[in-house]
C-alpha cells in the first residue's frame, strides 16, 4: 500500500505545469500553469503531485515539463 506514504516520500524531481487544456477532464481547478510541483511518484502515463486542493493527484504527463 505504497499510496498511503506518497505524501511523505522524498521529492526526487520537480515538474512545472505548462497548461491545463484538458480535452476530457477538468484540471484547471487543481493545477496552475507556470507553478512548479514536487513530483512524488510517476507511472508510464501519469505524474503524481500534491495539487492545489492539498491532495495527491495523478495527472497526464502532457500537462508538465520536467525541470
């Protein structure tokens, strides 16, 4: 159950949100373009960051660039 400790994980990298133009999902309420987020975990398609709601969220990698 690794997802229970993601928020306490060391941050290895940082990612910058480059856009919130989602075709299917609403992400402009929880991501801010231009803001840098700590990358907590990643999968093949998603980055997991703590978003503006204060919760861990998984977002498509296309919304970010790695710093």
